[in-house]
C-alpha cells in the first residue's frame, strides 16, 4: 500500500527542517576549513630601516626593505583534518643594484596545521630552514570564529610560541577586525664570530651573541581567521660579553602593503560569503521549504479525511417499531366488491 501524498509531504518537510537545524551545527563546521591548495603571497614594507652590511662590516641606515612571504599548500600531504604549508620568506633591500646583493635574510618553513583551528600539528616532515622542528600554537592563520582572547602564536625566529593578546576591535578595509599583539623580549638566538672591534673588544675576533626582539601586531577578520594586516617591529643586535648591544643587524618596522591588505580583505570577504551561505542562507531556505511542505501535507490529509466522511452512507440506528401501524409504511388500496349479475350490490347496515 503506497503512502498517502499528504503523509509523504509531511515526512519530507520534517526532514528538511531537521536538515536546516543540522546545517549550521554539524554540516557547516565539517565543510568550513582551511583549503588544502592554499596559495598566497604577501608583501610588507619598511622605511628608514637600519641593517648590518656583512660585506663592509658596517651599519647602513635609511634603508627601505621589502619582505615577501609566499605560502603554498602541499595538497598530497594534506587530508580532511590537516593542511600542510610550504613557506618562503625573503627580506630584500629595495635600493640594491645587484639582485644578488638584495636579500637581507632568507628563510623557509614547512608546517602542518589543523584545518579548523589553525593549530600546528606534528606531521609531514615539518621543518624550519631544512631542519626538522615541531611547531606549536597558531601559524599563518587564526581559527574560524576567532575569539577575543589570548592565543599562542609561533615565532619562527625563536622557534617557540608566545602569547598573543586581543587588544581591541577596529575597522580595516571595510571589515571589522580583531587586533592582537605579542611581545618577544630580547632573547639570544645564536652566536656569531666577528672582528672584536665591532663589539668594543681589543681581540682580533670574538664570538658575540645575536639577540632578537619583536613586537608583532595582527589584525584578524574573526569569522574566517584571515590575517588582513600584519606588522612586526623587529630588532636584532650583537652584544658584547657584558650584554650590551654594540651594533644593529636589523632594526625595522615591516607592515603589510596597502595592496596586500586589500587582497587579504577580499579573501576574507569571499570566505565569509561562503560561510554565510552554509550557515544562514541554506538553513533558511531548507526551513521555509520544509515548513511549506509540512503545511501542504497537513492540508491534504485533513481534506482527504473530510471527503471520506462526506462519502460514507448514512446509517439509521433508531430501534425498529413492531406495531401494525408502524410496520405498514405504505397505504393499501381496499379491493372493490364485485358486482352480482352485473349490478352493483350495495350493503345495507341494519
């Protein structure tokens, strides 16, 4: 026996309503993830920086720098839960006539991260400058649904995570963004053998400590976790044995260019639109369509029941009457008295 059309509509409509409720709670989180084929390039600029010229063993001031970071996803190493990024960073001197002399620093990074939270995960031959290293905390992106709180953000130079604190909300490139700051206090990252005179020593050559400090500020679109703007106030110095800074290797404030900010904002807007479709538009459409189907199904069922009642035969349930007058429902004609001899005989009452 096939189900009635009304019942089918009610069942289908209920299914759509349940789907509308499940979409933002279960389906969307499973679909909204960092893409495996991530591919982006960001440019940062610094003006009037100070850098150490190792060719001449002297400081140079008033230098304009460009930092270029290229991120590329390794799709074969990624899966449903993790994404793998290969990252290259180059800081160059804008005024260098010889391209070979332009690079100030070069570095590479390979990291695996959770596609939903942005947290680093141990996997896939992760390394820094070719040396195996386990990353921790956030790297290159923030989680979907970024909150106003403190996160742990990985610093590739020191090779450890630092607290990055929410400090306020701002408008940037037409978006509402959360501003985060982290501070890396001066820390020794290596030792370098240099002429003693560079660090105030009378020795021909000495080993000096290389120190690094940074104030990193990130402006994050919270719904997508996209970093719309990044800025670093970085200082690297050489210190003498007494712990006093003697020269600057780099002293610069690098910030995303306007063009990079616009591209990052566009990426955030595109991702927000996709999220909105999954979490708002589709659930509303499913809920409205489901409600209409349920209503139509109920109307069909009710109308069908009414028609059935109207078509059913009437049944007289009154008790039967056995009396003679009750039993005879039709009049009976009294038979005519036959005539005798062709004449009519009339009865005479005595």
